[in-house]
């Protein structure tokens, strides 16, 4: 299913697989418009599970990371062309930020599908991170504010990103014997006390588009650059398979392509979405 004209979600089906299939096809179509001569790469596909009080998941969403790169050489920005391709395919596009170092972020939405569009500094790489709505096989629940991959930080351990007390699910009590013994409900219904209703663990967590860690500078090099990749996209495909020391692989990678001492370096920086630790990888790209 690779046509943009179809119904995004087959509502007669359970939704999950048809929505995920539609999204992946739509993203690959859009990326192929931007990068017609050499197709885009599906860097990684995965899912986020959603839970309530029970550790057993009650629902999940599918996510895709699609990458486009231009032979690892500095080139003109493809960010505007990417946003145009989304608009022409019927998506609502909102540019979020452009950094003076050359990074750019935007959000594209189509019904309940959302895509984070990102271009790294040095225009070596454009990435599309797309996700479906959360699908619940059995329950009828609303959409959580965040799942692990879409949070601009680490999900609150207490409410798992919902932002409300999970015992009462944030509902007010009508009779005294219905009262939840959480602080939130004693003080009135609603918010998770641990995260003040934000769904994120740290109140200091900034929105995802605001760079949390510098891409440049002396602070960058923790290890010697690795070799073995010809393009920034190939290096990203490698990085996306690696896990943090905490075991989590989810990470909103930002990147810069830069010359240094006659070498072409692709740097990747991100905050782990499991433990918030800063992760970095640097690669020397092979010159042709
Ligand atoms: Zn919370
Ligand atoms: Zn409660
Ligand atoms: Zn981690």
C-alpha cells in the first residue's frame, strides 16, 4: 500500500497493522519524492507499548525512522523540499525551529499520524520519525500525552507518561467512598503528583526540539572516531541499532557533518529516552 490516496486507517480492521503499513508506505513515498535517484532507507522500525498500573501493556503504537542522505557530502539543505513534499501529500506541516548551526525541526500531522522531520547540521542527513496513534486491542482509552519514543525526556515512572494518577486515572470522586487515596485525588482530581501532570520525569526536561546537548565543541569527543561508513545515513543505521548502557535503544538522534583536520566527520548526539544520559558517536566517513 504505497499510494497516498487511500484511507489512512482501515477502521474495520483492528487498526494496528493497517495504520502502520499505511504510515510506512506514506513516509517512503514522500521520501522518494525528495530523494528520487536513490531511495530512502528504513533505519529502524519498532513499537512503544503503553501500560497503566499493571506492567502488562494495554496498547501500543508503531514507529518508523526513515533516513535520506546525500552521499555524505555537504550539500544544499533539503529541509524545505521535504516539508513541501509532505504538504503536497496532504499533511499539515508546522516548522518548529531552525538553529543557527543549521539544524532544523518540523512536525507533520495527518489525522492521528505524526512525523518529526529533522535535518542535521551540514545537511548530510534528513530523518523522518513517524508514529501511529496508540491502538488498544481490548480497552477503550484515549491517547496518552507521550509514549517512550515521543517524549521529550524520560517518561514519569509513576504515571508512565499519562500525567494522571493511574489508580483513579485522574477522575474525580463523586462519593466519599470512591475517593482514591492518592494525593492528587485528596487535593482534587487529576494530575500525577510526581511529574505535576506533565508525564515526564524531570521538570527540567525541555521540549524535544530544543537541543539538550551541544553538537560542536571540545565537549564532543569522548572516544576516537570510528571508521567503516561511507555516508551519514549508513552511520545512523548503525547507531540506531546500538543500545544505551541502560539497555534502551530509543534516542532522538541529532547529527552534524563537518570537516576536521582533513577528515569528514559524522557526529551523533542524543539523550537516552530510558535514563536521559547523553549518548554520542562519531564516525570518519570514507572519502571517494
Ligand atoms: Zn507522572
Ligand atoms: Zn488517584
Ligand atoms: Zn539509557
